[in-house]
C-alpha cells in the first residue's frame, strides 16, 4: 500500500500540471510556407479567407518569401488541416506549417 502511494502522487501531480497548462501551450502565430503567391490579388484573397476564421486576429503575407503569418487571438487555435484546406482550396500549395509560441 505504501508503494502505491509513491506511484499515485507523481501521477496526480503530472495530471494537474497538464490540466493547468491550458492556454499557455497554444501557439500565438502560425507561419505557412506557400508556393504560388505572386500578386496582390493572391494576398488579398488569402487575407479575406483567414479573416473570416473566428480564431484569427491578423494575417500578414510576404509574397517575396512565399510566407503567410497568421496571428491567433488569445486562447484560440486553428488546426493544420483547416489551414491547409483554406490555402489549397484557394489554389496554392502548402510547403510547411510552423507554429510559434
């Protein structure tokens, strides 16, 4: 019984740390490397799509680098599949998605 207590206490501590971590683990920005962004119209269409997403605060597009920076609202998130779908449905190819805290 005494050994069981030594196993249970660390397990409960780990669980409480995971539960309390919550929003702190969410990324605040998503950087997406994209092929095919060549004009202002491309950038405007991507910005318009992401501005409709509830979790998105702002979108910055660098056509020279082929990079879309998506800034998320505090405590909000958008999954990689949704990001990829929005971009590929617009006719562009996603090379890489990088989440930044």
